[in-house]
């Protein structure tokens, strides 16, 4: 089985590749990205392919013979809001180019698309499900919603066998802050653990809908392995997550890492971030996803402990 | 005031132009189409512009200085289903090109977009409103839903001042059958009145959501004149319509034109048409549209009588 992961330079793509390679049925994993790639593990089955998916030839080369395509490549929310044209180009046009390449293979590959809770916005019902109308309040959300429609129609036409996953905000992400409006969500946990201050742009009572990187990766793979008849013709799935307030996140951090660490979170309003993040829902009915076998994190403490143990493992690997 | 109408060779575009020109505040109406145009009336303020909106230069020339753009140009449902690539090109890419041209004017013109009930599909609630998630079951519906998201985001970014109208099936259309899956809806009234047989591809109990051409044109103009503060930030509107069954339509025809005329409707299943048309909802809650002042036809008899008097007027005009 040959698997393609776009956005392969990103942390989720790398992590997904590593987990996929634990499966001996996987013959090849192609990590593709427009940026320079580093192999996430030493494995002969891993191929790095630096390519701009906007180029039809490059897209065709990437998906050639692929059984499964995980399309994770995207411009994040803050950047798509700041540069509308770049967002359209990367988030919409490159997705369409990849879908066209997948269609041209003629064998209807599985196409797992990483969408986002950012497709939703006010007016919101008390609890969001798959029957809730999307009202994106960011260009990122609009672009993701457009691609959801594309993947659904390409699936209906049997050009690809699509599965659209609406991600909760992924927390705790490793690394450094990025241009996502939700970057602070990981920042207020990660930076204090690293001995640094972190500014929280929303209030203590602000509710978030979160998933650990581990659960998201597990759910991406689960989505790819589901049979078409298990999914039926409705291919858009709100992934499970947990609802927590910023205050509860900081309380978790204090429980696990102590008062001093938790005190490194300071509050500082940022209207630009608030405008985007406060339009996202925090309460979902994910009955359908759970029935389909998708995973949910137990609680927020678990997300922090996952992050701490991931970082330890990473450090041990880097030792000579 | 300068007004642009795309799809200006179509019957709705021509009719809209005629009604707009009754208003002395309208300085210019540009009828644009990729097909050859005929002037719907003799008026110095009318400009015919044959242009392919996919060409950015042509799109820019069409919207140059426009205060209002009515974007009606589209490939109809049956054709978009038969030729996916042409549907994407005309229904999505040309809309985007026009939106980009409107954005480039720098003065945020009003942009009235003709969407359709075809964005909806099963699973459907008993009554559809603006909070109902779209589930297009045709490429036409998917393409319309994509453009709704584009117009909404271009509006949020203040690139255009958008208004999206989801049309009911327009009935009775004059002329000849076209490639729309809903072509029969006008056909089963129009053809019998012209002394011809008409084949109905769906059953007698099939429910439809209809609007007369007159109401749609009135509503297009109403949408353009509404102030941004009257609309608020939600720019997608399900237009009012009436719910009727095919059986009720034929009963109306018999009431108005007699038994012999009504007997010219015959039934003949067409699965291709059914697959599309039967996915559309027939019951809407249009409280919001009515509150905003949009119009609704009184009943189906009225739609037939409208059509008969329109045809009479047209014939009288054509007499030497």
C-alpha cells in the first residue's frame, strides 16, 4: 500500500508518517511539502518529495499509484486572514490541483482531507453536529468549507473516495508559535513548561474544543481505513474533542507542573485573534464519529502529560 | 447608477434588465454574456457586452465602475452533472474571476449572486432554513454552494457587498426545454399550453418549491437595494417560494386551460433527473426573507396565469 501525506514538513504530517510506518502492510509513505523536508524516521519505505501541488505535473507525480492521500497541507488561519490571495492559492487551488491529480489516476484513491472547526461560526446552536450550517468567520474557515464541498462532490462522482475530518484545535503542539489564530492554545501550555511566559489573548472563561496530536493522528488513520459502506454517502465528520475553558487548562497545568509554571501564563487581549477564535464552537455532538470508531482524549490533564512524555522521548532520541 | 447583469442572454437576465430600465435612477444596464446577446428592449441606457468572464481583462471591463453586479451566468444542473469540468469552469472559476474583478474596482460594489435550492440535499429536516447544512447531491449544487462561501467571504473582507439568493425552481420559464434537471417543471405547463405533449420524469406526488420569474426578478432587485445594515452580516437568503406537488400543478393547468390541455402531460420515469431533483427540499421556513421584504407568489394558478399573460404581451410586441 502506497500512502501520500501532503504538508509532510509539518508536525502532524511527520507524526502521521511515523505511526503509519509501524504498520508492515504499508509499502511506501511519501511525505510531500512545498517546504524542505526532513525524514521523521529512518525507514526505507519513506520517500521525501518536495513539490508545489499547484503545478499539475508535480501533483500528478506525488499521487501516482497512491492508495491513500492524506491532504494536510494548508496555510494557517492567521496567515490566510492576513494574505487572502495566498490562502486561496494554497488552501483552495492546491487542494483542487491535488484532487484533479487523484481523479486522473483513474483508480479512485482514498482522500482524507483535514478540515477544521473553523468552518463554523455564529449564529451557532448550543451543540454543533454535522447538520449545522457552516458560517466561516475567517478566510481559512471559508477555504476549508469550500474544499469540503469539493471533496464531497469528487467522492459523489467517484473521482476519489473522500473522507473529510473537521479537526478540533490541536493541543499541545510542539515547537514554536505559528501564525494560526489558535497558536496560543498550545502556547499557554508549552511555553510555561519550557520556563517561558505565554500571553493568552482570550479570557479565562473562553471555551475551546481540543484534541491531542495523538488522537488526531489516530483518527486520520482510522478515517483512511474505514470502508466506504461503513461511512455511507455522508463524508464529513466532526472529530471528537474535549471542551475546556482557558481557566481549566491553566488549572490542569498547575496540577501537573506546579504553581510557578502555571503563573507564567499572562492575559493580554488581542482583538485580531479573538475575532477568529471566538467565532469557533466549543460544544459538539460527536455521536456519529464515536459510533464510527473515532477516538476521543480522556481529559485535558492527559493532553499535557502526553506532551511532556512526547518531549522526553524526542530528547532521548536526540542524545548521541 | 451603473448595473451589470451576467448571463444577460438568458431569459431571467433579459427580464431583469427590462424591469431595471423602468427605473429612471438607472443610468446604465450592461447585459453581459459569453453567448451572443439581443437587446431585450430599445433603450439608450442598455449596453450589450459579449465577454468570457474567465478572462480577467474581460471581467474587469464588464464590472468597471459598476455599482451593482447581478451574477446570473451559470451552466445548468443537468449540464454541470454531465460535464463536471465545464461546470467547475463556468460556475466556479468564472464567478471567482468576476468577484476578483469586482474587488479590484476598490469601491466594494453590491454583488447579487443567484444561488439555488440545489445546494441542499438529504438528510433534510422537515423544514429548511438558513441554519440547515448544505448537502449538494449534484455538481451544480456543490458549485453554487462553493460560490456562496466565496461571496460571503468576499463580503466579510469588504471586497464586495454581497447578497446570495437561493432561488426556488423558476416556473413557468418561457422558451424551449434546457439541460436543467428541473426543465420539466416548466415543460409540463408550457408545452401542453402550446399544444404539445410533455413528459414528467417524477411522480404525481413529488413536491416542488417554486417561484414565478416575476417574483424572482422582483426579489433580485429588492436584494440589491437592501442596505447593508438591514441585512446584517448573514448574507445568504432562501428566497420565498410555494410548495406544490406535480399533481397540484396539473390540476391547476386543468382549471385554467381545460382537461384536454392537462391531458398532454404524460409520466415517464427518468432516473438521471430524479436523482438530482428528488434531492432538493420542498418545504422552507422563509420568515427571514419575508421580514426583509422579499416577495412570494400567491399560488400556482397565479404562476400559470402570469405565464399566459407574459406570452400574450410578447406576441403583441412582435406584431408588426
